[in-house]
C-alpha cells in the first residue's frame, strides 16, 4: 500500500471556518473526556481562529491527506530560530496513518532556521506523548494543571 501524499497549505482568514470546524471535530472527544471548557480548542470561537491567523508571528497550515483537509497545525515564531507549535491535530478518521510524522518533517523543512521547537500536550494522552517523543521532543519538566483530570506537559526539541 502506497503512502498517500501529505501536503501543507498556508491558511488565510478565508480558511478560518474550515479550521474551526475541523478543530471542533478533533478536540470534542477530549473536551468531553477532560471537561476543560476554559482551554479546549473545541470550545473556541471561529473569531479566535481568525485572530490567530491574523497574528503577524503566526503561520497556520491546513494539513491535506490525499488532497482532503485532514487537520491543521499552527506555527508561532517566539524569537529568532525559536518556534512554538500549537493547535496540532489530525481528524479522528485520519489518525494512525503516519500523517503527523510527515507534517512534522515538512514543518521542520519549511522552518529550517529553527534551533528550538516547543509544544504542549495533554499528559494523560499517552499516544500523543509517545508520538512527540518518537519525533525527538523531550519533556521540559514544566507542567500546567488545568483541572483534576487534565495536566498539560511541555516539550522541547533542540535542532543542532
């Protein structure tokens, strides 16, 4: 079986509704599981997505798998050679197909000047933690307790 092509296309404000819709689909099961109403991307407004797309230090990408919108990733430039990844998601029906690994490889090529990457994920979601660790990310030790069910843990990847 051949690997379907994963492509990234830079999002514009016109893509906000599509990203918002996918974000809800991807994060709703987690919202229901962890009840993190204040912080969950599933609970955000489309206006919040528009605000982020409009930030000068942010690039949003729609992830396409075999030409179909399958997720999104947000890259924020923190400072010179330092980037933060946020709102990374693959729609549930496309998970487990190696898409995220291809996305990370492409993002690292696009931002070839990066020496440090950072991201945060739900500590209780072991599959996510495993994926990031497999991709070379290491826990920083920083944690943020959102509620009694959910703790965010922070990761960093140094590129030599």
